C-alpha cells in the first residue's frame, strides 16, 4: 500500500458504515438544529459585519467548554456561559465598530489562553481535548442533546420576535432609531443570541472553525440573492447541507468532522460566488445594450 492509498483510506473508509450510522443519530438531529440556527443567525452576522465578533466569542466559548471539561460538568453549559460572557462584554463595550474590534481583539487571546490552560490541567482522554477544538460527531449524548435542542429553541424564538425590527436596524440603523426602533437594545440582544449560536456550533465543528457554520452559509447565499425571504432560506439550506454532509462523511473515516464541514461549506460558497459573478456580468451586459 502506498502512502497516498493510506491517506485516502483515512479520509474515506466506509467499512461497517451502516453499523456506525446508528452511533450518530443524535448528532444528525443536533446538526439539523444547529444548521437552522447558524443559517438564520448568519444572515444578521453578514448584515451587521460581525464575522470578527463570531471568532472572538468562540474563543471564550472554548474557554468555558475547557473549564467545564476540567471540572467534570456539562460541556455545553460551560460553552454557553463563556459565549454569553464574551457576547455581553462586546455588546456593552463595543457600540461602535472601532471600539468593538478593539474589545474583540482583547478578548480573543485572553479566552484562548484560558482555554489552553484548562486543557493543559485536564488529565483525561486526549480525544476530549481535541474535540473541543475541532469538533466531534459521536459524543452527543442525551443530556447534551437536551441542552442543544433547548438552547436552539431559545435562539429561534428570540429571532422570531426580533426579526423585523432587527432587520430594519441592521439595514439602516440611523433611520430605524429615528423611527423609534430600540437600536441599541436590539444590538445587545442580538449579541446574546449570537453568543448562544456560537456556543451551539462549537459542540459540532469545534471552537476553531465556528465561522464555517455561522458565517460562510449566509455569505454564500448573499452572493446569489438579496431577497429577504430567499436569503435566510438558502443560508439555512447551505448550513444544514454542510453540517449533515460533514457528519456523514466523517463517520466513514478517522478524520475529525471539521475538515469535511468546512470543505463542503467552502465549496458551496465558491459555487455561489461564481454564479453571482456570472449574473452580475449578464446584468452589466444587458444594461450596456439598452
């Protein structure tokens, strides 16, 4: 067997795939919920220019999950606490873009340092440490499932309540504020919702690659449509396809889930970008002939 063959078998090996599929039933359900949450939240992340905030929140989420692992308590709960602390701090101290980026740049190394410290102190299985960083597919047990689905429901209800005023405030904050929309309160509330979404995403794709679930699907959808209906719909479809496809592919290999999810998500983005560029050229040509 050549080196290339050995690497290929590590990436795609589907021996006993049917038996292994039963082990990720919870993960597939959780993945669908997280795809729905990530796809919807990502629409506002793109509209409000918050990808950097997603990365900053994920570092504190990583620290919270690492602390929970060290203390032997629920990892999802620890991740949520870390995310909310980060999101609340950014929301309170970063009302302007420049201030926000400075706050995030300060929080990120602090959270990463804490997370590394907690993992260094943890003496348990190395796979548990690695899973927090790069994701895991078979470790979603029933208690975690309850936390994931319950928190997803909270995020979805919050988004349903604030969707229209938040969309208005995101598109034109000055006009929205002049018309009585509580722009600052909505901004802070969305940061908390974003924190919850990031904490959920960390459980599947890991702290290092949360952007691929919360940002990339919405960015891909935005390349091909500006419709207020199609944009969130396509974002959700892309997010669910990425995470479910990643889970199913990772199941047949010894590679962590995150490379598969990121590859599928990036491939979707490239296709959407190409379609968007092609459509823009056609519109430009059509206008030139008029």
